[in-house]
C-alpha cells in the first residue's frame, strides 16, 4: 500500500517549503507534497467565493477548489483520500489593499479550513512567514504598514543561528518554538510564560486571530509577531511534544 502524504498549501515556493521541510526532517518524518498558490490569502479567498458563487459553507468540497487553484498540477489527478492530512500556511498580509475589501476573509477561511483531516487546517503567520526568523525576546510587535519591508527587517535583525534555515539545529528550533508558545500565551492570557497545561483547543487559529484583531490590529494597526509552526507541531504531535518543550523551558529557568 502506498504511504499517504501530507499536503501543504503554501503561498510561495521558497520560504515556506524550506521551513516545512526542515520541521518535517527534525520532528515529523512524513512524506510532504507542496502546492504553492503564488498569491496571498485575500486573492485566494476571492477565488474561493467565485468558485462557490459567494457561498461560505463548511460542507463545500474544498479539495475540488484546491485542485482548480493548483497551477502546478501537483494534485490534479489526486483524490482527497490520497492524503493523510491537509494544511494551509498563509500570511496575514493586512497591508494588502484587497484586505480592506474582504474584512471577513480571515474568520471565514479559518472557519472553512479548521480540520486537517477534512477540508484542511489553516495556519496564519503574523505578519508574514518571515516571522519564523524573528528573535522573540518578549512581546514582539510589528507595524502592519511595514508590509514587505518586514522582510528587510528580518534580514537585518535575525539571529545568526537562523540565517540559513536548513542549518538551524534542533536545539535552536526548540528554543524558538518555546518562545513562540510564550508569545502565543501572552496574546491569549496576557502572561509571557510557557503554559502549565496542554490546551490545544483553546489555542485555535480563530482564537488567535480574534485576539490579534481586538488587541493589536484595530487599536494600533500592528500585530503581535507570531509564527504558527510551533502550534502546528503541538497539534500534530500532541501532548508528548508539549511536555518535552515544557521540560526544556523549566531547565532554562
């Protein structure tokens, strides 16, 4: 029997693929197939509405839409059952002009793509995928108006240990992911520390977005910098990984 793959829908063909390949190598060890959509979430949402005649419905057969949107033909002749899970990794990109036309885009997309074993699970980078290399020293924020200039900021300020993704050690990945869990906990609970308990349902992407919107985006036109890959791993690998990270964090205190 052919081993099923994980399907990852990503915006670009470089950064996301490098990051996910590195994460897969160090933590997961599954076959991954990538579909780069070469656009942002707002154009993706626009295409979704057009495909389904402006109908937002969790019962829509979204795999058919993903096949239609796959310009590389990676899944053209595949079926949903060929994949173990589907994940989508996209950027907030709030500076994108189309974002103002589709204010309901993120809540709708997070509602539709909320289960990796069904339609797929969407993860959002705040403000964009380059947040993966943002040094998290405590409550890091970024102005939305920076737009693509955020990439320049990361190139100038990332730690040397993160300058080449494929050369990042697992030890440094663990420390970075732990820092992002603290950042997430601060977003949701106003406490910058590693959570005491594994509460993956409380850390949903919809909950993360709602807190970003109400605490940072609306009041100050900024976001709390947050890379989603640590939450992705905690959902995929479960409480065992959470306990490992908690132990590492406790040793450093």
